[in-house]
């Protein structure tokens, strides 16, 4: 932009001067015989020219002109560029050069109103009119391919804003990339290796200046040689790009750190309480963004039906946007009327661009209000009034006996009592303030409950409409579910808690079928009829909804920590918001009446929900049930299940728990000590049977033995002296000694074989003795087990070799015909008989 502060000039123009050039000087002398005033406006625009005389256009505004006519004249003059197709994207920005005050001028604003509304606040020379592109198509890079002038102008605008506001805030790498892209675009005919030459770089540095492409902070942060090397290295990546490719790459690179297609406005949502948000307006629509959260789309521009803004008594302003399909408009408070008008102009411009329409949706205060068809229900309010209770539910005060106070309600005290006609115990709600308005709100609960008939909804007995007004309902002896959970928390099982959830869900499914929203589902509003039955009560906040299933709250006292995000932000209550609250109520049940988000203040809850943080899983809550809770807490209302689906899921879960309990009951219900005693007895009985079987097996083995060496001299002598041979090495001869009697009688070959076996046996016996000594020596060391293992191995080897020796001796005796028993042995056996 030129930066010239000479922008405005009022002159009287004669009729004969209308054919003069529009580039008339602001200081031109005007003839006295002028019949109407003519305003000359200096419109500044962006260009590549360094000649300041080519960066503005003087426009002579005649009577009846609007801002749209000024923009069209500048664009059609060719000073911006040829063949402009998207003229609806352009607008005028009025800026005060000595302050931050700025006004986006609506296309329908008359030139005659500029002085009245804005220019009288400051001197003429302190204002400047800038031509800017404000309304950007969602796919502007594709659409602007056919309009190169608009594409180039938008690129220059975005790059100018970047250099003035954001260049000093981006990283050095990002600044180098964006600067090199501009060098490539600016010098589109430069050789790809042009900057490699020192002379070319010095020419760029001295004649043009690096500060045209790079922020001053980057240039001053490093030495010239280092900066030159970095620029040359970065430029190599873009040296072959064409001009349009450089602009496209610039947009995509800059979008990583700066949203140049969106405008953000700090404001407050007006929905009973003030919630500070950033209202983001861009090509995709109108979005809401809170601190450290992702934007949430509120409406697209095709849904906008009207826009209005008005000044408040405290200096702030109210912007109201009526949206199709919503029962309440989007209302936000801004810091000033100028901000509200700027937001209204932006929304209206996008609506005109998207609808390809010239008509405005803004309702100006001086132009009346928007006319709506009587048959349309788009902006209709749902009445708060309730029908009077029928004769069926009107009862006499004489039929009610009032008892003690049970607690404090929203409107007054709650007593217990007796309804004499039906002879039942009842709960009596009283109303302290009997003004007409309070009375109507108090009786609204009875008006809703009179048509309800469900086993898990508290029954309405009757209403006394004569002051003092009473509502009489059935009394449930166990009181509120919250208190009951705390008192019985060590007795209640998971199956019982799931049963309570199922019963509440059935009641809410019944309300869903009646198009009714409860809006206050919590354990404090659930009453316990018996240990196996609960009932939903307290319909003070309940309302019927129409076919669009939407209700707009008008009261301010609402349970924030139980409410869905859309209910907190916009006070929208639907069946889906009731599903969210039911999920929180289930969390209360499994948490034994703990308050949800008890660690947060009310104002902090919505921030946590926007970040995706939900209530943690209670310790007693089964995983399948907590999975249902997370489905109930989906941020988008369509993602939540209906109450009918929840009833099916909870019923299936309850059946699974009951079957598990039955299976555990069928297995064993005896005390632990009885089961352990039976196990010990069974073990002893089994071991007794195994011993008997082993005994029978041993007896059978004994009967099948063929040879018996019990009465032989060799076996007797070996058994007698075996233990003593373990202590002395001389015992080696004891086992083999008796063989001396047999060897002379045997064949020489057999005798040699026995000698070899005898030597091997003596060696095995010596090895066993050595291993035994080692085991004794290491009985208290870590080698104890290893030595014992080696000793057993040696003993096993000795036993095998001994068996082989005995077999060899037997075979030798048979071959030598010496196996006959001796006569003395036979006589001894006969005498024994």
C-alpha cells in the first residue's frame, strides 16, 4: 500500500465536469454553480510497482453511490489487473492511520453515510481506504486459476500481511522458504543457478534489498556470508518453479503456521451465562473455538437466514445470526458495535459469495425487521406455559395429612404425609412464593407428570392449586438413590446396580417415545421404592419437544456437570443430551453417588469436554458397562445411542451377570474349611489305593523271579561285608574273595573273563569310595548336591557291574556242571520240612 495519508476530499462539481477523468486531484477547484456535492475517495491497492503514484485510484463519487459502485469502478478501470471474474470477493476497508480503528464497509452502504458514521470521528487525512479480498472461496486455488488477476492480488495481500504481522514470529527455516519463493516469483526469468554468482546476489542485496523478501530479524540474526549461503541453498529447491507454482507453494507452506483464510473474533456466547469463545469465520462456515480446543462448526453459510447487530447500554454490542434448522439464533456479545458490524459484514459477504446473490441478509435497524411467513416454524419459540391439571388430579387439602419435613426442594419444603382417600403414604411438595410466575413454573412439573404412567416413574397423586400450592406424589420409603447408594455401598452388587440403570433407562425410553426431555437426570432425582426397584422423579426441568426434537432452555440454574456439551454451549436439549446425562447418572451409580467432575469448577467442565476428557471408569463398573458410558458421551449428538438401544444392551449385560451368579452358585457354596477337609480325605484315599496296587505289583514280581541267590555263599558273603567295604579300600577283595574257590574248577577262558570283570568291579568300588569322601567333605558347601549326584552315579555303575559279574559266575557254574545243590543243604531243607 502507498502509505499516503491524503485520502479524502469533498468538492462541489458542476454538471459539466462529470465527464472529466475520475483521476481528478483532491485539491481540484470546483465551480460555484454546482448543484450537488461530489465526494472524491482515494482507494489504495496492492501492486508490484515501486511508483507510489500507481498504487492508488481516485474515485469521484456522485449522488446515490454505494461502496459496491466504488469497488466496481476500481476493478473495471484496469488498475488492479484485467479480466477480473470474482469481483464479489473484493471489498473496502476503512482504516484510521493513527489508531487500530478499522471498519469493513458493507457493499450496500451509501457514500453519504460514511461521513455521518465514521469520518466525523477523526480528520479526513487520517483515514485510508484499502481495496482487499475478504470473501475467499473454499477452493480458491482451483477457482482463481481462471482469474489470474485475483490470484495475484490475493497472493500480494497475504504476503503483505505476513511480512507486516507474522514474519518475525515464524522460524528461520520457514522465513527462508517463503522468502526464496518470493524471489523466484519476483524474478521469474532468472536462471535457476543465477543466485550462485556472487555478482547477482550482490545486485539483489544492494539494488532491491533483502528486507523485501526476508524479515529484518532474520537478516540481523546472522553474518552476511552465512545468510547468503543459506539463501542460496534454500533457493535451489525452488529455482525451477514457475510463477503460479511459487504462489501455490507459498500458500501451502504459510498455511502450516498461519490461517490466512479465516478471521477470529473474541466474543461471548449469550445463552443464560456468558461463555468466552473465539468465533472463527472462514470459507467452511462459522465455527466456535475455546482455548486449546479444535473448532466446532456451528453453521454453514447456506444455513444463515438473517443477520442483525445492535448496541448495548454498556458499550458492547449484540450480534444475532438466525440459522436454518435451529430453534434459537446464534447470539454473541462483542466488545464494540464496530466489531459486531465487521462480523456481520463478513458473514453476509460469504453468504452472497456462496449463493451467488447480490441481496444482503443483514437487517439494519432503520430498515425494519425480517418478515417471516406465519406458517414457518423455523424461528418459532416453544412456549413455556403448561396446561392446567385436569379434574382427575385436583384433590382437596382436607384429604391430605401433612407430616415431617423430608428435605428442601427448588421451590420450597418437601413433607411426607398420608392421602386419606387411597390410604397411602405420599410426598408433598410445597411452594413458598405464590406469585403467578412462580406458581406457573411450579405447576409445570405436575402438568407433565399427569400424563405419565410407567412402573419406573414416580406417580402423581394430585395437585392442590389453591394457595398455598401443593403437588402430591407417591412416597418411596427408601428415599433418594444417592443416599441409598452411600448407605448400602458394601451390600449392593454389580448386578443390582446394572438393574437400577436398566430401570432408569426404561423410564427414559418411555419419555423418548413421548417426545419429552428430562434435562435433570441424576441420582438425586431417582427414588428407591425397594431394594430391587427404583423410579425416576423430579420433572421440574422436563419439557416436551416438537418434531425437530429440540428444546431451548430459558432458565439459568442448570446442572452443568451433568450436561452435554451442546447443552452447556448453546442450551440445546434433545433426547441425545438426555442420553449424555443418563451416562453421567450411571457413572454416579457405579461411583456410589460421587459427584461427577467434583475436582473441577462449573466453568472448567466444558474445556475438559472439548479436549475429549471424560469421567474415569469407576472401580465397581464392569468394562462392558463403561463401554456403554463412553458411547453415551460421544461429542457429536448423532453418535450417541438411543434409549431403546441402551435398554437392549443393559438387559443383555444384566442377563450375563445373573447367569454368572447362577453358575457360581451351582459349583459350590460350602465353607472353605469343609472343601479343604474333603480334599485331604480324597488325597489320603487315593494314596491308600496306590499303596495297595504297588504291594500287589511287588508280590507279582517276586513270584516271577527265576534265580534266587539267597543261599549261595557268594551272595551271603557279599551282603555281610558290603557296608564295611565302604570304609576301607581293602574291602575290594571281600566281594571277589569267594571267587577264589570257584576259579580253579572253571575253564581257563571263563576264568580269564571273570578276572577282567573282577578288576572292573574293583575299579568301580574304588571310584564310589572316592565320590563318597568328596560328598562328606563338601556336605556344607555349595558343591554338596553335585557331589551327591556323582556318588549316586558311581554307585549305579558299581551295581550294574556287580550284576554282570554274578551273571558271568552263574553261567560258568552251569557250564562246569557245578550248579547242583550240596547234600548238606538238601538235608537241612528236609529237616526243616
